[in-house]
């Protein structure tokens, strides 16, 4: 069984850099990612940490908006790709890519105005320890802004147990688990402001990702089902598989 580090280093081994123009990047993004990107706010002149930077898309996006960015990941491939992407987009001087475990980011030194991350919090254990680290590295008034999955929907968590079986696809490493309400409570215990946002209701469309792969018609139908349910019953958004988590120090 491969470790999480080995899994992501292998997955990110092949990468071709491309241009990231912030307005176009937002416009082309899926709705939940678009909402997340729009929530960065004005980062011109700010010091930003991209936590679990992957191939560096968020880091380069923020740098193109004028931020000075530290981008960290425990995947050597991801760190290398981030540097390549930054150079390709002309912001190599504003993106510092470092191979580093998320629990050690306090070693970087600076206080950050904004800490960003996409699908990273649910990988971090022990989470309570990371919460303390996040609090320490943010300056006063600094924000954490994370696009995450969620374990709040019991139906999705039941279905998740079938990943890798009966022909159902499995994405991600063996150790990860969606971000749980108990982990949100740990954030609330340390930060004066913790907010959750659910820009879209992502539920039944997950079938298209895991079971009906490559079926565009099914994907469209299930997306429409999600959107229709959320329009009639807005409260179901809190059970979306996708959420945005904001903390303010």
C-alpha cells in the first residue's frame, strides 16, 4: 500500500505548464471553484500561503493578482511543477515553492495575510495540532480560505465505503477522509470567526464521477437533479459534498 506522499508524488509526476489568466481562469472554472476564487479578495501586496499546492494553480493565480506566495506540498513532483508553472506565467519571482509537510509551515517564518488550500484540510492529522499551527502563522485579521469536501451527508459517506469495489472508481490516497463536523468544531474552538459556505449542492452528480464515468448525459441529468433539489429545498446545501471554509484570526 503506497503512502500518501508516494501516491501524490506519482500522480503529479507528469505535468505540462499552461497559461493562467485570472479572469479567464475564474470564468472557465466549475461554479464551486469559481466562488472560491472570487472569495480570495484583494491580494495585491499580500503575503499568501498555498497549503498543499499540488501543481501550483492557486499559487500562480494569487501571484498573478499581485500576491507574494509561499507554496508548500509534501510531494516533490508538485513542488517542481509549481515552480515550472510560476516561471511559465512570469511570476517565478513571486512564488516560492517548498517541499514541506503542512504541520511544519511555521518554520517558513513570515506571518501570512491569507492561507489558501484546495482539498487539503481533510488530509491533515492530528487536525487539532494543525489548527494551532494555522492560528500561529496567520497575522492579526488574517484569513484561512479553504475549498474542501464534507462528511456531513450520511448518504454520501455510506456510498463512499464502496469506492474501489464493484467497479466503482477510487480517487485519493488510502488515509484521507472528508472533513468532518468535529473538525469544524476544532476550528471554532480556536478562531473567533469560522464560516461555512455551500455555493452549490453537490450530491447525486457524484455518481457520474465514480460510477457513470465518461457518461456526459448522466452527468448533466444528475447535475440538474442536484440544482433542482437545492432550488426547492435550499437547506439541503449544507449537505453538499463541497464546502468553503473560512477562518479569521
